[in-house]
C-alpha cells in the first residue's frame, strides 16, 4: 500500500468508487461524483455498489460509466452476503488493476480492507483514527461533517477543488410524461399537492402513523390535496395512514417509478416525511420539505438548505439508532409533537418565495 499522496495525471483512466449503500446515501455522493468527473473527464469510472443503486446510477451517465455489483459483507447491514460470489468478485477486481480506487463508503474500519483487497495501483479514503492518516491519501474520518461535505473534504484532501455541494436529481421527458399520467388518473393538481411519505427502512426511523394521520387531516382541512407515497413494500403502511386519516388521500404507493416520483415532487407544494431517501430526492428537485428525524444522525443526513427544508428532531443520547424496533419506547419520535410539525408545515404552505 502506497504511503504517498495520490498522483493526478493522464494515466488515471480506470477508476473504482466503493460505496455499497442505498438511495439516499447515493444521492449524497453526487457532488463528489461531479467533482471527480470534472477532474477525470476521459476516465472510465465504475461504482462498486449495491444493485439498488442502479436507478440512481442511470440518472447520472455523465458521472458514472458502470455499476459493479458488490456481493456484500457481514459488517454491512444493507444486504445479505452472497458468499458464493465473493471470491470471483475479488479476483475480477484485481484483474481490472484499477489506476485509482476511492473508498467513499464510511470510516474505513471494514471498507478499507475491501478496497485494498482489490489491489488498485493507488487508492484513497478515510481511516478511523488520526494516527492512521496519510497526507494526501488517507483522511481521518470527519465525524462532525455532513455526509455531502465529508466526501468533498476527502477530495480536497487528495488534491482536488471540491466546493460545489449542490444536490441534483435529473428528470427526463419520460419521467414527466409518466408523472402527468399518474396525476391525471389520480385527480391531482400538483401545485396544490402536499406529499406525505410515512415509510422508512427501519421502523425506529418512522414517526408514529397516528401523528402522520392527524397531520394529514389538518392539511386536508386547509384545502390542500394530499398524496401518500411509498414503495410497493410500503403499501400497507400507506393504506393504514389513509384509513386512519379519514380523508380522501391519494395512494401513490407502489405506483411510481423513481423518476416519475421525482417529477411529481418537482411540481408539488411540500413533502412531509421521515428522514429517509425521499428527502434527498426532494432536495435534488428543490421541493420544500418538513422532515421528522427519528433516530437518525441529523448532523450527517439533514438537507443542507435549511431555509427550504425543515428538520425536526428530539436530541437523545442513543442517536443514531440501528435498531429496527426501538427498545426504549421511541422517545426520539414521540418527542416531535403534532403542533410543532404543523407549525412548520403552515409556514412552508404560506410561503411562495421558494416555489
């Protein structure tokens, strides 16, 4: 393993980025990908990540050339390990002989072993301890930075100009046509629509459904249309919210693709959601949002634009939480009350300045 800084030159033609994470995590890496492509316009850049990253990768063909599916690792909870594929994966990665690999997955406690096992000619990333730092190559994990900014900090550390932290989410004409069809069939006037997304991968990251239902009733009473979003797996959650609200909400769970959802959000009025991937999609299409952060690391994941996006949370010592079900009564979620949420929703709905 080299102990010298990264050498930026024309010989870097084959680049690997290791980030085996899901939707919201990938969107937070887009500013980093943009900077890297600007530095290496002719390089073949491969993302080594999860199959679930494909819908994101397809949005950014100018930044990424290929997705190489990672078989998983026991230390990472995002997917189970395909043990049969691991030996072939490492053999193939070594055969690629990457000119450069970047570890943009996390602190490096496990990810660095994965990247170094690929045997790239040179690689850079994070290390968990300051004593492990290597000037211009291995940066001590900046735990106090936002997810977007810590990866830009890595690029600056290895010698690149990385100041642009804008999130993006391109919407195609096909996305818009699909969204138009969904809106027409659902009777939605998008400029009068508030989106509510009650789901999150972990139950511990979800604000109570009864509170979402109370919010839905209050928004509906103010004359706004409401669309409930979610994946096919979240359809039961969406239907339960609609039933508890007692209001004529539009159920879009399982109906939208990622692109059509982004197009709908782009033309809506407001999103109310948990701290999950859809909040980053909203940030990418510049839709104002009220985000309720239960259990997540707010400093790391909250949208950067604090005027356009409100993040509500209760400080608790056990945050961030990795439990699926909270073992101590969910104080982080219960500490965010209906009145506070509605106050922020009303403030956004009264404001037309950001539309």
